[in-house]
């Protein structure tokens, strides 16, 4: 199953910690994921991953098939732990909102103003401050290890 999630949206979480999923994504989330999403910690950045359930099930299956030897050191165990141990199932309500679990909001400092980025098969959910800081850091990093990726696609 394929999703086409791209673009950035700025919004505010409501007082209960719900985000309103942008209208442009709702039809494919309803059709292909029956409004079911999984939210988990990003393994490295200070943001959350938001997966349509079918995509999450593929990721989770790949993680569960990793041989024990592949996750033998602390950074690898932490990666798997962050991805699967913090995963929360959520459902879009009739108004297209989803409750972002409080424990995950706390972990990434997500309180009110937020950014949602469609990055192919999933979303990244950032607090506005963390997103702007990461964007500034990325812009000042200059050419680095990812420069080879740009040459592959541009």
C-alpha cells in the first residue's frame, strides 16, 4: 500500500492536545487506513512520527524480524525501543482530529504551536520551536553526509 504524504502545515493543538489533520490528507487516510494512525518517537530528532496504520504495520514487521545479533548494542536497542516501545494507536475523529498522547507530547515538547510535514509514507510532527531550530541547524550545516542524496534526486 502506498501513501503520498507531502507538504508542510502549521497549526495549533487544541486544549486537549488534539491536532486537526489537514483536509488534503484525510481522504487517503480514510480510504487506505480507515482513519487509524500510529504515533511514535522519532529515533533521532525531537519530533514524532505519525504513520498510517498499514505503513506502521510494515515497519513494525521489519523491526520484529531483525535478528537478535542486529540489535546487539545500546544504540540499536534504543532505536528499536524508541520506535516500538512508544508507539500509540490513535484514530481520527469525525472532525478529522487526532489526540496526540500526552506522554509523547511531553517527550518532544509539543504544547501548542506545531508543524506537520508529509514525508512520503509518514508524517513528522514537530513543535514549532523545535522545527524552526532544526531547520536553522540544517541550513547552517552546509554540505555534509546527505549531499550525495541531493545529487541522486536533483
